[in-house]
C-alpha cells in the first residue's frame, strides 16, 4: 500500500486525487482494501467476524 502523503487545496482536488489513486491500483488490491475496511467495521462495532468471505445467494427464476 502506498503511504505517500499528498497535500491538496480543495475538496474537489482531493476527490480527483482519490479517484486517480484507486484507478491506479489493481482489482485485487481494491478488493483487499474493501475486505480490510469490512473487518475493521466489525471490530469497531464489537461484532464477531465469523464469515470467511463474501456471502452469495442463488435464485432460480423459471419463466412460462
């Protein structure tokens, strides 16, 4: 993870820099960051994290 600090002068500039950063990293790095944030939110809420990954539901729709 890049730990470079960048100084910005406005909120729109910050949004552009944030967007540019996330576009520069790979899909797997984005998914890893999302998972790390999810784990941190469970920890902050005091809830146990007993899921091993993303939950999926399968639905089958039959048309007439």
